[in-house]
């Protein structure tokens, strides 16, 4: 069976997509057992891509199936533990019918097997043209100095060099929900920029695959996949296709692309510090095959982009932390000058209401006095929250509490979630009776989705009914609703250093008062 796992919207994070025993039509796959160097798996479409039907190559030694250009790349006596790297692609001729055809061969290792893929080699891609495209993309990216332009310009240059209809920069947040932060598209296409999508649209196991295999081509969403056939000698373990570019695509994802009207999708992982930061996500509205050399080029451009991004982020971080420290010091001076913590924290150009992006309100409790600013929830509610937060173990350094969806932990806050979905509290004294609290609104969610919310159920081939996109959309709203933007580590650190500044300014004030009295 092609898809032994029945996938629906509830279980798609469990779907073993590495083990889908089929390949996409644009390539064929042959798996060679490392111990015996014989073929144990072959996709049904080998005839079309390498001129031999799958029955005739199963259980044959690899030298009988591939020419010397290919077999020369396979080291003799390769062990399970050994690393394996060929320079992919290998160009080799195959006799297909009456013709000799030049093909690209890609070899990867999968446990005890070598996965050998054979696919078309683009005749139009001359080395000089390739060089030109690559250098254009890289020069452009490296010239970009403004963090904000980086994304839009990169999308534009990628579309220019690849000819895709739509190129998006898709960025993940801390929970792996995603946002299209920039795009370049054909004029007649509907814009996706600014749209957010739930983490369930790219399930965990799919995201993990991107760390191993950073380019994913889905060449034609309408082409029937080619099933993998196995030799009797292969046992009954499924072959792990993680490393294969032509790995068959999850039926639910094909359905999803279908709703978007997309025929082809190419994505490239952007990795920062070992974690998936985002994707270059490209769509084409007709099927198209992209040569492996171009895919490798995009992989490389992705790496350059990623390096440039780290650099820009570090610059931006340095600038921001400078600004933050200036703001903190200005607040400290204002407390000293006004001799009033309430005024000092709130009246100056720099104040606690503009210190953190997106602050909707704040409250201060000091020395038995309480003040609320802007849209802070009512005093008695805030007091209850403070009381509750004091008992939380996760009170960092015993001084700070923060949450970006407080109503989930403390349901009494549910009525205030539009303006106070997120909260950060910093306690000023060890008794936890004096504090500053910041509130953040929930992030407005754009009610638009890649699926079609109006479609309720989908009739699948076998007569079983699957949950359609509306259900997924409802879940999307549920997963993203009621969150504020997260409190970052830098913001938490800033709140803690503000605390020290406030205490120092207060001490300075008391010592002055003391001096005057003496
Ligand atoms: C994979 N889902 C993906 C990928 C993207 C998205 C980019 C990577 C593969 C690709 O490039 O097509 C999602 N694509 C998007 C989003 C946009 C886009 C959000 O262009 C926005 C503009 N997907 C679902 C649900 C399930 C699901 C509900 O929406 C599960 C029930 C599964 N998505 C799913 C799977 C994959 C995937 C299994 C991996 C496909 C593969 O690599 O084989």
C-alpha cells in the first residue's frame, strides 16, 4: 500500500512521512544494500528514467545496473559507521529506448542503504549561466545593509534567478507558527505577505526533515507518485527516504497545495544556530522541474542569506541594546529628579510604557500606593494576579514573572485578553509587595487562510470522510488566539536591570533626604 498511514487533521503530526514508500514522478529511486552492493528497492518508474524496468534490476549487483561514472563514486567496503559523501550530482548516460540520455544521478546514504536517484539534467543550464545567476543572487544579498530590506530584496532576487511565480520568506515564531514576512510575486497573484499560519501546517516531523535535507522540491502536485518495489531479501522494514530528494509527498500536503491552487512548490530551509528559522517558500502555478544544480545553488544562497542574517541581527541587537540602556538610565535620572517613582517611571520621553514594544498598559504598586496606566486591568484583578504569581515556582530569580497568554494559567484574566493577553511583573523588594507590571495585547490575527474555510468535509477516495480545512481553520484560530508577542530574553533582562536602576535611584533619594535631615 502506498500510504499505509491514514492521515487526517488530528494525527498529521504522527504521519511517518520519511517512510512513504513512493517517489515523485520527476525521478526514480534505486536503493542498494551496503553489505552486498545489490539493489533491494526500486521505484516503478525506473524504465522511464534509466531505461530498465524495475523487475529487471531488483537483486542485481550495482555494477550491472549503473555505469562506471556512478559506481566509481561508491567506495568499496563502506561500513555502517563510515561517513559517505559524493559530489552530487554525478552526470551519467543512460540508454532509454533508442537514445543515449545524459542524466543527473544523486547518491545519499540511508542507514544500511545507498539511495540512488536518477533525474533529468537540464540541457539549458550552462556553467556560465549558472555562475551568473549565483553571483547575482549572492552579490545582491551581501550588499544589503538594512535589516528590513533584506527580506524583500532577497525574495525579489530569488524570483529573478529562478523564475518562480511567487517567492516568500516564511519565518517561524517560538511556537513554529509562521508568517510570510516578505514576498515577490507576479502582479496578478493575491498577496500573502503579512499572513500567519499555524504550526500544524508544517508538522514537527516535516520541520525536522529540513534540518537534514534543506531543499524540498514538489515538482508537480498532480502527477501520480511512483510506488517503491522491494526485493524479498529486503525484509519487511520500510525504507527511510529522508535523504532522498524525490521522496513522495504526504497526501494531506498535496491536498493543501491543491486548495492554494499551487502545482509546484520549492522550499529551502533557513537555519540559524542549528534551529529552523524559516524557509524560502516558492510557488509555481504550473508544474515544473528544477534541476538539482539549481536546487544546490539555492541551498548555497540559503546559507549565504543565513550568515548575512546573523550579522544583521547582531548589528540590530547591538543598536537596540544601546537604545534600551539609554532609556533605562533616563528613567533612573527622572526618578532622582522628580523624587517620585510613579512620575519618574512614566512622565519622561523614555518611560515604562514605551520601553517594550507593544505595551498596552502598566500598573505600579509602591509603598502602599497603586497607579494604573492606559489599558491596565482593574486594580483588584491585578492584585489577584500578583497574589497568584507570587506562588508560582517559575518566578525567575524570585523577582520576575512573565507569560504571553496569561488567561490560560489564570482564567480570571480572560475578559482582559484583548489588552492584557501577556503580562510581565518585576518585583522591587524581597517581600514582593512593591512591583511594576506591564501588559501586552493579543496579536491581531488575520482571518485569512491558505485553505478554503468554507469547505467542510472532503470525500477521500476510499469513501472515508476526512475533516476539511474549516476544521483546521478553527484549530488555527484556537492555536494562535489570545497570545501576546512573547517576552524576549532581552526584555526580561532589561526589566531586571531597570529594577536595579530604580532601586539605586530610590537609594540615592533616601540618602539625600537623610543628609538634609542630619
Ligand atoms: C509541508 N507545509 C509544508 C511545507 C510548507 C507548508 C511550506 C514545506 C513543503 C513545501 O514547500 O510545500 C505550508 N506553504 C505552507 C504555508 C504557506 C505555504 C503555511 O506556502 C503559506 C503561504 N499541512 C497542513 C496540515 C497538515 C499538513 C493541517 O496544513 C497535516 C494534517 C502537513 N505540511 C504537511 C506535511 C508536510 C507539509 C506532512 C511535509 C510535506 C513533505 O515534505 O513531504
